[in-house]
C-alpha cells in the first residue's frame, strides 16, 4: 500500500490556509500588466504586494514609501500560473513504488485517503514548473479499488518545505469507463456505488455513533463516510473525471437530485456536445485542451474546439492536464492556452481570446474550486503570486525572469539546468564534480 495518509492523521497538520511566515512586501512597476480575470494586458501597470497579498494592481498605482521596488522595464507581468489538474509532488518515478504516492490499490480506504502528507516539495517537477511560471497547482490522487480516489490538495511551488496551501481541498472520483472498471465492470455499477456512498455518508452525518456499529454491513468504512460528509453538505467540491456526453448528463442529473453537491467536471472531452446542459447546471469544467483524437470510446466526439465551444455556451472553463503527464508537465498549460488563441483565428474553429486563455490557466482553475477569492489573479486580497516574463507568456519561447510566491522571490534553477551546465562543455580527464542540492 502506498503512503497515502488518512484524513484523521492529516488533521494534525493544522490549518494551512494562513500565509507563510516568510511572506514579503514588494512593488513591481513599469509593467505590461495582466490581472488574470479575462482582460488583456495594459501598459504602465504596477502591482503592490504587502505581507504576501496583493493590495493594488493597475496603471497609476502609487508605490508606498520604503517598499522594495522592482522595475519590470515594460515586460509582461502576470499572476502565477494556477495548474488546474496535476499529480505534482506525489509522483517522482511512476514505476518506482516508493516514489509514487498517487494511488493505493491494496487498501480498504478510498474517499478518506488524503494526499497532503505525501506531497514532497523536493520533487524535481516542482522546481522545473516553478521556473516556467507555475506558482500553484491542484494535486489529485488516482483511484484504486473504488470510484473515489480521495482528497486532493492545492499546493504552492515555492522553494521551501511548506508546499501544501490547502489540504483536503476537494474529493476526486472517476466516472465513465474508469469508474465502471473500479465499481465492478459497468456504468450501472458505478452509479449504484456513488448513490450508495452518498446515502451512507448522509446516514453517518445524521448519527456517527450508530454508523460505527454497522460493521460489515457498511459498504463504506467509517473514515470514508466521514470524508464524504463535506461533499454531500456542499462544503467540499467533488471533482469528477468524466469524458462521454451521456456520462456528463448522468452526473448533472444526480447533482440536481442531491442539490447541495458542488460538482466540477474534469476532462470533459465531449462536453461541447452538451454544453447547454452544463451551463444551465452552473457546473465548472477543468477541461483537457486540444484533445482532437479519441483515445477511447468515451472520447469519440473529441475536438480542439471543445473549450472554445464550452466558453461560448457560458460554461466556466479552465485548463487541466488529466492523463497527460500531469505529474511533471503542468508547464505545458501555457502552450495549450496559446494554441487556443491561435485556434480562434481558424475559420470554423472555436478557441479563446488572449485574456480568456490566460484566465483559463490562472483565475478560472481557482474559481472552479471555489478559491477565486484567494488565488489566480492580481486583484486586491489575492495571494501575491506574480511572474515577470521576457515576452508574451503564451508564446512558446517566453520564459519568466522573476517569480514571486506570496511576495517572496523564488530561485529559478532546476535539475535540468544543472545537468545541462554539467555536461555542456566536458573537459578531458575526470568528469565534472556533481552539483550541490
């Protein structure tokens, strides 16, 4: 069994929502400024971060006396990238069990699993993605013997050991083909498992003591039922990986029946075909971008225009990377967003304008999880995650020149750079000395 830890143990970690003690104060001036809410850049902008939070951003903002000031020199300045779906920090090498804490196939627990204690801030992917402008990430577990995978977290990518910003931020589940396999082999089995789990969680909420006496008659363990109570009460989002249009509609019907569940769709390759239904239900989507070839029978209607069509229908949509090397390559969301901008210029296709594309990798993922008031933009009160770029951040050749997390400037060196430098110009004789951590 992999080292996923139960939510009761994780409760000992205390609250992680408070700002880190190292949060700092800085003003970034003379910027080509992007606030991250859907509008394009404005010239001559200033961002002021005090004690780790944004207090002002826009043109004509005054810099308080005595504050550290960084002149952006007209460069692009944006919120940090908020990676909408990853497994960063819980996987280093997929095939090495000791470094892969994404799933637990041999445990009796499912919904109670909590990935927060397993997050390793020294995972090599964290430094790599930080150097590419990613400052926050949604980290989700993988499911094992149930449709429920467990409780995911939001992490920051700062160069310290306190990576978990918000533990137990959501419950993640598999639906469609993957859910059917986990439930016993069919979609009806998955539907029955989901309804029964939510029913038992309601019973637990009504009377925790009597639930403990049910023993083998309970299909959920006590801790699993306890972990699902925030979901049925609407206090914790339920992220559901679903691709096929009919499977999406089944979840929307269940949401209408239950009322309080805060559903978020992940993947949603065929979402564009039922976009009106998703919009009417007010359900946000963290969609895979640019999927245009069906990798399974539940993705036969795949098209690169999916996200553009969802947005046009009024669906709140963000970009995620489920089943797309999401443990390491969250940085690719910038490229995907840029490609959606290019797609908008192709006759008959549906992409995103520049402002909407950047919002899809900054403020929209945070909003999908109900955290838009905390992360993802440079609006007052948000965390001071700011990136200065050497060019348009949605252009493939652009890179950050400075990255701030909670107002703290971050190092941009990572393992790939060190390996490059070590072997770029080898000399005769002994190999270069190993680099220092």
